[in-house]
C-alpha cells in the first residue's frame, strides 16, 4: 500500500477524508497527531492546527 510522504499518522487511503468529514460534523475538531493520548505525549491533547487553519466548525 502506497502512502503519501505528508501522512504523519500513516492513515490508510480514504481515512483522512473520513476523519475530516467526521470532524466537520458532530465532532467539531480533530486532535493533533503529536498530542494523541496513546502516543505517549506529555502534552495534553490539542486541536490540530492544520485542521483549524483549513476548516470552520461549530466548536472552532
């Protein structure tokens, strides 16, 4: 399976579109891949800056 080099979360094809659709719907945002709780980050989860720069949702 070929992945894009700008795919830091190593998402399968179509998964990014699905996540954006979900985030623009009920969720209202998506968490930054660098602050995912299971990734061992000492920083609390944060909103993805790339998502916040591109989209406006009811929570942003």
